[in-house]
C-alpha cells in the first residue's frame, strides 16, 4: 500500500503489532465497500438510523446574546442535541453498524470520561451487539453516572488499573483485547486517532457535522462563515466540524485545545498540566499513528491534564497534525478557567449548558473574537449535564466572573 | 548474504534458546548480573527490553517489569551505557517500541520529523546485534530497515497467527536474524501449555525452511517450561523465546541470578530433547 493511502503527509500510518494488521486490512476493505461505495445500502441504513434513533440533522442556531456580546454573527452547531448528548454517537453508531455488516460478533471500545463508552453502549444495545468497554479505574471512580449508563444499556465495563488509570491506559487495554480477539471482534475507536483506516473512517462518520453546517449557514446567513471553531481532544468533533470547509480557503479553522493550568511541562515528573498537543507537542508514534504528542525528550508519553476529561489525551488525530503542519488549521488553546467561565456564560446567556469540552471552543470567542471575522460557527460538541459535578467543584475553588450565585444551598 | 551474528548463533547452537528480560528491572546494575547469568546458563541470544510507557503488546508480567524499570530511572542513554559494559557469548538484541527508536538523539523540532538513525548507530556502537519493535509492521519498517542495514544490525520481524498469504511472503522476504513466530494471539505472558496456533504457524512457515536460504524461525509468547520448548522444537522451530517466566523469577526468587541460570539450563535442555524427537529434516 502506498504511503499516501494510509497517511496524511508524514502523519498517520499503521504502527501496530503484526497480529492486528490483517484486521486493519479487513477493516479497510469494509470501509471502502460499505462506507465509501454504499454497498448493500450501508449508508442509507446509517443515515436512516441517525435520523430516527440519533435525532439528526441538528440545528445551526444563531446565538443572539453571544452575537451581541462579541459584535459579530455567532452560530452554534448543536451537536449537544444528538441522542446521548454529544457528537460521539455519529461515530459509534457508524462503527457498530459497520461491524454488523462485517459479520463481527462483539464490540469493544475504550472510554475516558465515558462519553464514547456511553455512545457505543447505546449503539450496541440499539443494534443488538455484545459490548465491552475499557475504562481507567480513576475515570470509573470520577464518572460514576456514565458507568451506570453503560451498564444500563447492557455493556460490560472493565476497569483498567495500569499507570494513571485514565484514557491512554484504557486504549492500551483495548488494543490488547483486540490483539487477542481480533478474529471475532471490532474495536470501535472513539476519535480520529489510531492506525489507518480509523482516522479517515471516523472523520467520515463525523463529517456530517460540517456537511450540514455548510448548507445551513448558506441558507441562514447567505454566505460561508469566516471561521469555524471547535475544541480538540483526539479531534473527532473537530475534523467533523472542519471537513467540508477544508477546501473553502476563505474559511479559517480554529482547533481549540485544553490549555489546562499551564502550557509548561514538567519533564522530570513526566507531567504536562495541559492537553495542548497540536500547540506544543512534537512528532512521534502513539496508539498506531505518527502524530503530535506530549512526550519527554526520550519518547515517554506524558500524563496530560484538563478540567475536561474528554480533552485529556497526550495525542491527537494525525489528520489534524497534518492540517496544522500545512497551516490550514490554526491550533490555539484555552485554559481551565476560561473554559469554566464560558460554560457558565453560555448557560446564562443562551439557556444551553455546554459540555466542558465544547466550553473550550466557546472560551476562544471570549479570548479572541476580534480574529474570527463577521460570521463565526462554533461547534457545541456536547451538552454539559455530565459535567455538573466537576463544574460545581471547580467553580467553588475559584472566583469565576460568569459563575452563578449558589447561595440557595446551605453551607 | 553472509550470516549475521544472530543467524550464526542460532545455527551453531541449534536449537537455540532466546531469552528476554526487561532492562532496568529492578535496576540496570542487576540487569547486568542477570544477563551474565543467562549467558552462563546457555542462552544463545538475549533480548533486552528498553522500557516504553505504553507497551501495547505486553501482558501484565512484562508491563509490571517495565513500570519497575521506569520507576528506577531507566533511560535510553543509561541503557546503552549498561550494554557498553556487557561481555557475553550470546549476541544481544534490543526490544523496544517505535517511539523510543524515533526520539533517541532527535531534537524533536526537525522539519521532516524524527529520525531513526541515531538510535541504530548507538545500538551498533554498544555491540547490539539486532532490534525487535513489536509495534512496527513490515509496511512501516522502511526507514528502520535501511538504518539497520547501514549499521549492520538485524531487524527481526514478527509473524502472527493471523499472518498469511501475501503478508507472510512480504515479511519472509524482509526478515533477517530470525523470524519471531508469535505462538498465539494476544499479549506476552507465561501460559500453561503450547497453543495449537503454534503448530499451525510453524506449518505455514515450513515452506521457508532454515536449511534453504530462509532465516531461522523462533517461537515465543507464552513459553515457560522445558517441555514447551521441547514440543516447539519437535514441531520444527529453530529456537524458542522465553520472557515472562524469567521476569517472574526476577520478581520472586531469593537469588534471581542463580535462578535465571538454572532456568536457562533447563529450557535449553528441553529444546535439545525436542530436537531428538523431531523428524529429521536436515
Ligand atoms: C462533548 C465532547 N466534545 C469533545 C470531546 C473530545 O473528543 P474529540 O476531540 O474527539 O471530539 C469529547 C470527548 O469525550 C466530548 O465528550
């Protein structure tokens, strides 16, 4: 296979154990036939299920108070209204359905905060597929409601105790399961990461976000936007929101990463108090792909941090690394505090409680609205109900200008 | 092509015992003593694991060894310094993940991305004879293969139970040193028996026989006992690879060096007994 097919410029590729390579070839073949060529009406069934089960299309809503506040037209792509409360279902349903078409008998997936795990568990229940989710022990303990949701949808949840017991260890454990069960099992990876063909396939399932938004903005504003803003963890909502706009050179694309508490790293301790991989990372190989990484000079992967669990990852999708290297996408970052303020601001001004991940994209409006042109599309990748506990805790620690007064509670 | 150190060691000591331990578990100083013990016990090749924080091909035993090694402060620089001081009859290989190879001596800022040459050059200088990278399939191995050829090292490829047809052809045509036949699907770790997949894999590989121009075949993943070694050699392997069972000794034995030496002797004995039972092929 030629390099250009499995990679984006120098990023991407297939850096996995040999045992998995035949499965990737099989997946590539299925992706080609069902997803790209609509064999057996795969895409028709997928679109119908996304409409009836998933609630697509989602609205592109003009945010009146934000437009006024920032002195430009601000539109919100409402992925928080997808079934389950996030864009994650676009990919999870696509892959579980594909696994069915491929004749696989079992689904496995990793999850960090539990958003991809819950989306996969929902899709697996909907399509009657046995499903097991790997989740770091730390995340199991801090995301109990999502663990219950997965269990209620019939998925097994396997806690992972290795290392810091968060997302990266959960991916390692899922890859190990897959290396054992590959003949009967499909691995539903949760973002535009991992070996080829995952980054392309997940992007294609998420591209519906920008395909809809591109038509909607032209119908509603009569023109293309000047900029599209989306948060970036692994980058699936990001690539989903950007993909259809990539050829539109007049549209600036901003990938907003988690700046955490600081952009500096502690090499000695192997800690990065942020997840700003595109902004500060260096090239390397993790989880099957060459991409930008938060790593030590020796190549050990750092422990990342963000107040938003869904952005807390030391890698990023290879296509985003490529689009940044070729100056098509601008990487920026927003720190924990700015994201928390944006969370409260959208809730208060627009009556929409956004996910903490999406709050990073919204925070960038506050930081740099003047750079974004006259018409801006912001991807609200998910809703924030899942984050209430974290937000209460983190808000109490700080003096946030946009936070509500909660003195109704007795102290 | 002339035989490399590794191929020569396997042919001269056929059937070969190949041992793996994680360098730096529990310290690089102790690793030196353990390598010498394995050498004395009759290990014909020794693989040294250079720890990476995300070892996706490893089961719990080697994961734990890697964690102990990283906690003890093992770095590539200290690893190579330890290898500089080693004197063994058995040729040595380094087993590590691709990101470790990429980052060594790399500034991280170069325009074309990181380069594998500095790692391979340093490995050659330290006297290592080969490299095994479990997350580097043949498709992505071009740059490392070229660097290994430049510096005279073997790049060892893995053949899995799922590898067949064209993939098998490609891997066999690129292989040097030996072909690492993965005995079963899954991760590393000691098992109680020899998998049926081992026999199937060896049958598929029989076409590429060591007596012809092909490289030797060694079987690993789950091998822990002398009678496994015997069974594998009887089934046609040129060598057996044992790792997790040795890590267990390092973690648990009162005198790990003595235990490793005795275990190597026992495993080598098993492999030789297996050869006596093998249908003659050479
Ligand atoms: C609502 C929401 N947005 C964004 C993300 C980040 O993932 P990605 O960067 O792949 O879109 C997550 C991940 O859990 C999420 O739940």
